[in-house]
C-alpha cells in the first residue's frame, strides 16, 4: 500500500508552477519582465583535473527548480509572455553511446517532466535569438548570443525568494529524505556500541541511505566522538571510539535533490554519564520550548533568543554558569556554549537560499544566524540547539572579567569530556502548529535501549 508521500511523488515535479511563481516575483520587481525569456543552463559535464573521469554530478539548483531535470548538459527557457516552459536536452552522441548507452530521448523527457516542449540543445541559439531580453544568471549563461539584451541578476533573486516557500511536492521530497535518514540514524545507533572507529559508522550510514534509494548525501556527514563533537563541522570521521563518552551524528540523506539535515547525540556505551545526560536534557528543553513559537510570521531572532534563555537557565541550574540570568544574557556569555544560530532554511540545499543572513552583525548572539526576519508559512527550517565545550571558544571567555565572573571554572572542568550535544530536526512552518518532519529517535530511554540491544 502506497504512503501519502508516495502518492504525491507519483506525480511530476511541479516545474511549471515554479516557473510561474518565479515569473510573478520577477515581474513584481521588474517592469521589463512582462515579456522576454528566462534562460537557465544546467550543470555541464566536467572532467576531474588531469583525468578523463567526470567529476561527481550535482545539478544546478536554480535550473532544477524550474525543470525537475537531473540530467547533465541541459538548458531551459521560460517565455514570460506565453508562459511556455521548454527543456533542452543533449542530442545523441554516437561516440558516447558506446560507453554510456542511449541518453534520454525527447519523447521520454516529455513524459517525465512537467514542461510544455522538449527540444535538443542544438536548438538553444535559435530560441534565444528570437528574444531581445533574456533573464539569466551571471556565470551560468555560456550560450547567450551577443544580439540579445541580458539581465543577469534579477532572475536569481526571484528564484531564491520563490524557493523559501515549499509546495506539497517539495514537502513530500523532504519527508522522504527524512524517512531514509531516520533509518540510517537508527542503524548507527544500534551499531555504535560494537564499533571501534568513526569511519565504520559513517560507512554504515551511507550504506543504509543508498540501499533505501538515496545515493546522494545532503552534505558531508559529521561523525564526531568525544570532544570532537565540540567542533561544529567536524569532518575527519576517522578517530577511535575508545575512551569516548558520546557520539554526535549530524548526517542527512538527499532524495530527489532535496535535503534532510538531522543531528542526534547519544552515549557510545549505551548509558549517558550524569554530566552528559544533564547537558542532553538542557539541549532537548531548548528545542522543545522553541517549537511552540514556530508559527508563520514569527521573527527567527525571537526563537533564537528563546533558545539562549533556556540554555542560560539550564547551565545556571547545573552550576556551570553563575549570577543573574538577565545579566548573563546581556553580556552574551552564553554564546561561549551556544555559538551558532538556531537553524536555517532547508530545501534543495542544506543551507537553503532566502535566509538573508548578516554575518557582519556586531552582536555575537546574532552574527551567525542563517535566517533573519520572519518565517513564512510553507518554509522548512532546521531547529538545532546545541551546547558545546570547546576549549578554543570558551577559554578566551574565561580571561575576560565580564564573562569569567559568570562561569564556574571548577564546575566546567567536569564537562569537557561531554564534547558537545546537538539535537536537530526539520520543521515545516504553518499558520498553526509546526510539523516536525524528522522521525529519528531522540528519546533517551529508547536511544539507550537500542544501543544496549
């Protein structure tokens, strides 16, 4: 019996609806866009430097959004006057057929993709020469003839704005990616006690994803044991597990060019130490108390502040922080333990477009927020609070009186081995209650039971 997700995904990727949305954004900002042509090129086949093997292929996301086509060396046009979407695919290259087999035919492409016309790429020049105004993306329009007027900024901005709000098909793709990710996370959870090295667990995660139909990963997995979990984007994934307390697994499958992004932290031996469990409970509370705020039009900064206030209260109760909670908040001392933003938009890219970050913000609490402003209904965000014991970050705070007076150094010594704890889910924003798309296990009792077997 097909699931609700499978029923949605049995249809075509809604490329024409996306093109119309982009056109509306473009025309709302540009009076010249009533007519003309959107022209986008897909990613081209590239060889590895000094080698005759192709680089791993990753479709350009702006092209995919208007086509649903994950084939190299393609292009598309969208006529802003007639609303006709045309996909251009590579013609048959007899020499290539010897090695790679027959490529996608025009008839097959018309059946597979939500487009009005399918032509071959040797017809791109003729299509472009019929128009005096073409909207394209800087650096991604190699075939533009000199006779056309090219606008190279507006369409990228229009696509970025359109991609923030997801339709039902995009949500279904994200659910599917999360389903696979949950299977892979569970496999690692059940194997960690008998593993000896981080790389074994990374390999297991990849195997489960590929077996379930997700050959690509949304990003390079973070498989961090012990104090390595204090490094936010740890990537070596090759250290021994011996003598380490916890494993932080930040890993997500990609499905149909859409990402999942999930983090879990759990005890390698099957039972949290008192210190690890205390930090885990604080991080879980940070996430749980943020969820009720996640409704359409909420300011992301407000949710991030809530996470910091919960963290401060939790660290005060544990004796790591000391003093007045408001004074700690105002001094930004909590940034030493929670240095990153609460999350980001999620879509075709793990750190998806449209967040309008301000990395020059002078306020350390907000500098690394990947989203600024209000969340629209239909957006998908990650909610990923964390508390980390990173010596490189914390030790400078211990040397500044305005911070050191709020940190109990003796108590802190008991927590370095915890490393870091992060819990990350993917959440769909609605006009009402948020919907958590992530099903990977995070209940402590269930995690510990699965690890012990």
